[in-house]
């Protein structure tokens, strides 16, 4: 799971950027981060 340097609530901005996901077979998928949410100490990303 990727982590962001600051949550959107801390910096007042929506998260922006790309993230690359990789499966067990080494296949990759480029995704764009649309939104993030922190809940009970875990950060969730909407790609």
C-alpha cells in the first residue's frame, strides 16, 4: 500500500498523483489517485 507525505486534510488539497500497482506475477497497473481517506489509522485511496 502506498503512503502519501501528508493527508489532504493536513495540507488543504486533494491528493494528486500516480501510483503503480504490481501483482505477484510482476504485472503492473498505473493508476491516478482521485481521493484519500484516513480511517482508524489506515489510509485508503480511491484510484
